[in-house]
C-alpha cells in the first residue's frame, strides 16, 4: 500500500490508543505494536482500517470498543476486537454498515444494501478453547524436555515427531516426557497414545553449527471431544438470542458471522454448521457465515493473510437473494489487508508424500543454525528465513576471531495475534 495509506491506518491506531500507551508493556496490542516484523504491521493495518473507516460512522461506538480492547478483561478485549474487525468486513460501498446502539438487543450491526434490503448481523467469536490452550502449554513443556535431552545426548540437535491417537490427558503428557530418554534414534516407538520418533536434522539447512542446538519439534493430536460442542454452544447462544428478539421485517434476513480460530479446520466447522442449521430448520437464523483469518504460505516462499469463509444459508435467505423483478442481492466484503481464499488446509510436507492435517491440534517449533565459514578475502553470502510457522533458519558466521549469529525479524508464529 502507499505510504499515505499506511500512515492513515497506523495513525488511526495511534490516535485512538495514544502513543504513550502503545509503548507500554504487557498488553497483547502493545506487544504487536512494538514488534519489528512485517506481519505485525499487516495485522495493525487491519485494525487501523477498521478504526479509520468506522469512526466517521459512529465515533462513540469506536471509542467504547477501544477502551475495552485496552482493558484487562481478556474476553471483553477479544470480543471488542472482533466486533470492530467483523463490522469493518461489511464496510464496502455502496452498501452501508451501521453498528447498533447499546440498547439494541439481538444483533450487533445492520447492513443495508443499495435496494434498501437489510441484514441484521450478529457477531460471535469462537476463540481458542481451553483444550487447545492446554495442548499448546503441554507441548511447549515437552519441547523443552526434548531440548534438555538433546543437549546431553546430541549437542548438534535432532528432530522429534510425535502423533497422538487420542486427545492427551495431563498424565499422557507427563508419560511422554518421562519416556523421551527411552527413544532410540531413528526408530518409531509407541508410548501409550503416542507414536514418537527422534530423527536426523533435515539436510536442507546443513552444515549445522556445533555452537548451537538445532531442533524441530512436531506434535499433533486429535480434537478434544468437546470441540464440536463448543462451536455448537455458540450457535445455541446465537439461536436463542435471535429467537428472543426476532421480528418479521420485509426484505430483511438475520445472519450470524462467527470467527473460527486459525488452528481449527474451517472445513470441519463448516460441516458442523450445516448439520446444526439442518437440525434447526425453520429457526430465526437465515445464514451462518464462518470466518477464518489466517496466514498461508505460498509455493514461492512468501506468506499472505487469508480471509476465508464457509457460508451456510437457509432456503429463505436464498429466496431473499433473488427478489422478483429485481437484481440478485450480493453482499460485498472489505478485505482491508490480504486476499480472499477458499478454506485453507494444513499440509505436512518434507516426507515422501504430502499429507493433509485438518482434524486436530498442531504444535510446531524449530531453530536451525546453519554454519558459514568466513573467508576474509571474499564475500560471504548467508540466508536467514522463516520457512514455516514457528520454524527459523539462523546463520552462524565462523571466522578466525570467533563466531556470530544472524537472525531475522520474523513473527514468533505465523498466527493472527490480534485476538490474544
């Protein structure tokens, strides 16, 4: 984008939140503001576009949500962040989006199409579940246990691959960590619910530095049995609210826009949504729009922000889209940063075949320290890169006076952190 446009968006954040507050510590938005990687800037441009675009429509509404985002109540913070970003998705002329007033029950915004037809929008954020947060915490502890083991056993490092056949309990995690020392290098072993293997570092990043521990940890497990119920509960909440406040209005439909976290398969959630609407036929909800904001890696090695939707509409809404004697009604989206894509998929690459990984949790972290011997009589070319989410290649320069390490300004993980 142009320098003017970048300044417009980042300036809107600075004006709304105050530069002195943004330079503070401990708040997720402050952390994002102070990061140096380009992906942080892209996320901030999403928020800045929402603030700059919605403020002329309803400045008090924006101010109210800014105060909630600055607050310490995590659920309020995430809810307000999504309400602003979700509302801004529909800010696309000539259609008009208007946030509802505080005392308006049942929906969060009203979308008015050029022909006067309206969409009552209810915004729901389906965030990271406690089951996934526990998975991440336990996986991080297991990564540290593996690194501690490699420091003593293989100082240059290794790769750990772990696949569970069921959602792990705390005792399962502890059992994995306790049995890591029993794993034989290069041999897959069954440890309770786990299939685990310690293998060689990938040759792509060789030669490796002896001064650093290089490693890659890959852990995956099926969804907890309650994950589908968590999403269904969100639908129940929206359904009950819509039923309580539903009113028959001509040329009007009611749509629920629900954010799905990027770590959950949008394809799986889309099927759950279809099943739900099919079992609640004739209810007050006319459409469910599942929305996933994520980061995708392209074959070129570049990454981009992806806006993906899984849309389920009732026959009534499909009829509303095609009114007699009028043009077909369409709803346009404002993708302020990034591109619209089909529902994205996670793939396991690097093996003999590419595998899909959509129905489960994934933890992936790694650091590869590539050694470069420096000849002071000629230039030394090195590469530092972020080949996959959570995985980094560093350059270690070895020369007569010692060695130094070069790393890049990359996101810690290629995940949207606006909702942290």
